C-alpha cells in the first residue's frame, strides 16, 4: 500500500548501528545516482509485517529505507532543471512502485518484496526487508570458503534454482488492466543485486534477487527488438549484444548475466575466494577488445569481403578455469 504522510510527522524508526546489525557500516549507500538506501530499525508496535516476513522466510534484521530525492535549486537556470529532474524522478519512482507491487509475492522467496511505499516532503520512499549483505560480501565476510558437507552443496543448488525461478517470474511478465501482456527483464543482475538474508527455516540463509526497479517492460511485439545502445550497461555481467552496434536486447540479456553469476558461484563453490580471484584474473589477462576487463566475452574484428565485422566470442579462460 502507498501512503502520503502529512507534514510535520515523526516517522517511527532510527538508523541501524553496530549494535543492531553485522553489516551496519554498509547500510547507507548511494544507488543509481538518484537514490540512497539506509538501514533502519522500528519497534514492533509500529508495523504489521510479521506474517509477510514469516512467509518470506527472512529473519528480520531491520528494514531498508530507499529514498529518492532531488537537490534544491540555486538559481533560475537550476530551478528549471530541478523541475525537469523532479518530474523524471517521480516518473521513475512510480514506475518502480508499479513493478515492485506486481512482483511482490510472498510465495516467491527469491525475489525482493516491497513492504511499503510512501511520500514525505520531497522524499519518494520504499521500505524493504534489510539484508545481511550482498553475495559479494557474503563470499568476502560471511562464508569465506565453501563448506565441505553435502547439505551445504544442496543449499547452493537450492539457491541456484531459486534465483532461476525469480528470473522466470519476471520474464513471465503480467497482463495489464487493458488486457495487454507486458514482458519484463531485470537488466542489472550482478553480485551486488543478489542479497543474502539469514533465515529461520534454512540454517544457511537465502539468496534474493533485488533492485528490480531498473526493469523495463516491453509489449509482445517489441520484446526482442530494443537496441542495445538504449540499455543500461553492466560492467562485468552484460552480454555482448549490449555493446555491439545494431545489437538488440531481449530477456536473454538476463540469462547471460545470470549465467555469468552462476559460473562465478560454482567457481567459488569448487575453490573458494582464491579460486574466484584466479578466475577473474584469467579473464582480465584475455583482453575483451583493446583494454583489459574481466567481462566474459571478447570482441574480435574480422574481414568480410573487405569490410570489418565485429564478432563476440566467449573468452577461452571462462571455460578453462572451471575445467582445471
């Protein structure tokens, strides 16, 4: 449910501190250039999310408050720019609210759940469950090396299956009130957008796909025809068609990104952090174009009847690391 709070009002929370949360130092972070996520705590008498959180299987670790706000204008030129920025941010905000509400289903445990949205003064806000950390931090701080027991390997398998199910839920899209089916892709699958929550039903926790606000909907007729140049770039996990001239991006964009994440996850599962660092270094040593990068593909220039043709190929080192 969306709320518009009157002014003045004191909201019933405080910032997370070291006494509350093991990752409190990372509970304030910039996101997307226009938003800040802040960890907060609330008294149980101030919310009624208990049943939802129980169904999600998360252990309550506070809440993540995401705020979108624009800077105040300084002169007449900035007043005009500020109005344009404000309108665009409001459009993005309500677009994100609509997406999150459509996909906030407590039966889908591996997709982030929007608890509430509200506006206060100039702030456009979301409220989510607060994760313990993202997948990258999980490997660095929580579980530095994979556990050798069979149960933990089964847990990894469950998380891979669960994240695949979350992406499938997004890709299935929805039918609007006008009866038009719209398809959706996440568009920014990476380690930082996969969150790890402690759980009362699984001793190893649960991985959840987050930050679906950058998702885009496409009508059935155009779901495979969006030019790559209009797609937000992902530094490591984006597919080659997003950078090639004339490349069109559809929902397989997410499949490539998810496959890259899975490959790194399995590399970590087989050899821990050192093996994962070695895998990334091997990809860097095999240049993608004229620069070194740890993306999973390389661009080659070939001559075709006197014309230069750019072709993308998966890096050989993306295979050899897992084979060794």
